[in-house]
């Protein structure tokens, strides 16, 4: 197979507020523009992976930081010259959108872009499809790959049939945490009585690890997922879900007659930075689970989709899609607000469970299904598109040349009146070339 590795990275400013970007623009893990971050460590670990191929890095940045963020990522990739990398920032996104418009694809800026987990992943799929890759492997920038055979294991079984003739078009591996365990660090405390998420996940993965190498999965690690072209050309990620877009993709696959498989021999280390904002993350979970619940309920009214019930998703994530979810969320947020750090965020979350989050779910739960009707057409038109491929490659080369000129100028002695010869309009010429198509 010819897979591409896709790594989203999310870069923010020094004083970013959680509300600035709206509900889909808040992320679990971001890198401050002034900090080193984890991407360099991830890329360093990939240097030891055999048969790696191209690494596509998607740079999602706060408004006003797009250029600086891309420069930061390019500097990181330059420190790993043995890797083949393609950095996708706002300039490259502009090229993608121009080409799509030429092909009659419009009004999908929210669905395919550099804001929100689902939209960013969709952009990765579009780029990989345009470049002609037959599989995509998503990683996260806060992960470390220790196994030289990681890629071989990633594509094991992908595109093949099970003994019962079922095609394996998407699969997931699992994370090892900083304690060397694949179990959740969930704590059995009184304030978690109504929210047993970690315990339910542990029950599921215990069974999966004791089963055959490949088994039908109820869980997805978004930073360790392989998707065959036959799946990603047919099904998009949901741009409206605030987080958990990976698990949501599994549910979408089932609705549309496919599935995700769990490979208990494919793993990596997940080493996210510590965060003090656990209340904010729970707030995102509130929006996520209420949205997912309403989305499943809405899908029952669509006769061309398979019915996915919470009972079929036991032990995880079924309990978090059952009736009474809103009440359990509100109680858990209140109990945690009594003893956990980030108390104000938990109290706000408790209020929102009864209002804003429910309204968001009701207003948006049908959007994905409308977008999904157009996704296969989008992917068919953009498949192996030579014009877009050439434009992306030219953009990457021009950006690299500009970065080298700036670096060379900085290394030379200062000469009055002499500046680096960088053409800020270089990529605009690529746009003109696209318009000539």
C-alpha cells in the first residue's frame, strides 16, 4: 500500500481564551506559539520508522498567527531532513479551495479547513486524495512511535477481507500512557459515580486486548487510526462535533454500513502535556456527548442508514448515549465543582448542560448528514488531481526557499541597505496558474 501519514498540530497565542474560537475551535491540546511543543519529538521518533513515506502536517492556528505558526512548523521540519514532509497552512488551504471552486465544489469552508477537529481531518483526507494516496494514517503531534515496524502494522489487514468476507477499510490501534499502560487513569471517586467513562473504557479494552488481533471496535484512537481510500472517499469526519471526532467517525461508518477494526498489536505512546483546565475539557465533553446523542436519535429518521443503538455499544461508549445523559452530566459537573481544580469551569459546565449545549446539539445534529451527501462527489472530483498536486508542491518549494533565504540572511553579517530577497507574492503566482486551468 501507499499510505500518507497526516499529523494535525494546533497552535495558539500567549493569551488565548477558551471562548474565542467557539465550541468547535477549542482543542484538548495546543502548542503556544512561543513554546517548543511536542511536534519535534514526534517527528524525531518517526525517523526510526521503516517505510514511512510522506508526512503531511496540518497547521491550525489562531487568527493572526497563521503565517508565524507555519514558519514555526517549517523550522521544526527542517531539523528532520531525512523525513519527507509537506506542511499545509493557510496558503495551501487557499490553493485547495481555489481548485475545488474550479471543480464546482463550493460552500464547504466550514466542513473542510483549518478550524475544528473534523474540518482539519477532512482537509487531510482531501490533500491525501488529491496526491493519490490509497490510505491515510492519522497521528497526533504529542505521540512517540517506538516501533520500527509501525507502518507495516498500521496497514496490516487494511483493504483485505475477513474470513466472513467483510472488508477491513478502517482500523485503530491503541495508546500506551506515560506509565506504560493502555488503561485509562480514571479514578473511582465519589464525584465520578454518575460518570464512569474511564471505567467503561477499561472494561472494553480489557476484552479487546484478550481477543484476536483484529476485532470489531467500539473505540477509536484518533492519533492511531488508518483509513483505506475506499472508506475515506466515501465518508467524511463530522465538522460539528466539538471533540471525539474519531469515535464519531466509527459511529458514522456503522450507520453507512461499514466499521472500524481494533488491532491489538498496533500501538504508540501518547504523552500529552499536563493541563490545569480539566473543567474546560469536561465542558467540551458535555457538548460532545449531547451532540452525539441527538445525532444518533436524528439518524433513526433516515431510512437509508443503519440503526445504531446505545445497547450495541456496551460497555463503551453505550452508557454515554443513553437517555438521562443530560441529568448525569449536570450532576457530575456539580459534584466535581465541589472538590476538583478549575471549580468555576465545572460550575459553568453544570449550567450549560441544561441550556447552551442542548441547544447546540438540537440545532446542528442534522448538518452532517446533509454534508455527507456531497462528500463522495467532492472526493471523486479531487482524486489524484495533477493541477492541485503541482500547486501544493510548488508552494512547499517556494516556502522552503524563502525560509532558507531568511535563515541565510540572518546568519550573514549585517550590511546596510541589504535585506533577504524574499518575494511575499510568490504563492500568488501559483494561484494565477490555478486560475488558468
